[in-house]
C-alpha cells in the first residue's frame, strides 16, 4: 500500500469586513469562553475576530492530507 499526498495552500485568510463569514456553533468550556470574551474586550475587538485571529495563528499555512492509495 502506498500513500497519496494532496497539498493545498490557504491564501485567502484575511479579516476584512468585505469577506463573507459562515456561522458556526461551538461547544466551549465556559471558563475558556469567559477568558476569550475578556481578552476581546481588552484588545477592543469582537469575539469573532479574536477566534479568527487565533485560528489563523494556530493553523498551518499549507494543509497536507495523506491518504492511502488503494490499488
């Protein structure tokens, strides 16, 4: 069995107000949510912007997916 590698680069990760956004539901630890809301207030940004900036910083710029090649 060999593996097939697919690579894609994330290039449109900007936080401008012209970008369309998608609503999501997350289940977070209540203390974590309180901490995040407080940090957003301190940084004078929305909770959405805080989460988006955090994900951009955390996630790799290039996503590599390896899956087995079935022959």
